[in-house]
């Protein structure tokens, strides 16, 4: 399973939404009904799952599923290419 698919499944599971709702442009708070605590917990889970560290200054800028994916890609660097979908 690639990073994109795995990330979308993590988001769907964590926010208790159907995977079909987790589109690249879905807004985590407005579309997927996450609150600020959900986002903190989700990012911690992502950090653990992909062995990355998302600094607070970057975490504050994450609004959409695509923002999450882009941040993971940046943090993973070359490892992203190995695990991508």
C-alpha cells in the first residue's frame, strides 16, 4: 500500500468518515468535521506511522488532505518515492 492510500485510510479511520469523502481537496475541518484536537491526534498518528516529525509551524498550515500529503512527502524525502502509490 502506498503512502497516499495509507494516509487517506488513516484520515478516514481517525475521523470516522467514509474513505470516499477523503478526497485530495477535502478540508479537514469544514468537509470532514475534524476539530483541533482531532487534527493534533491525527498528525501524531501520521508521525508515528511514517516515522516523520511535523513541526508545529508546518502543522498549523495543514487545512486539506492534500496539505497532509504534501507535508508527508516533504518530511519523507526520498522514502516517499519508494512507498508512493
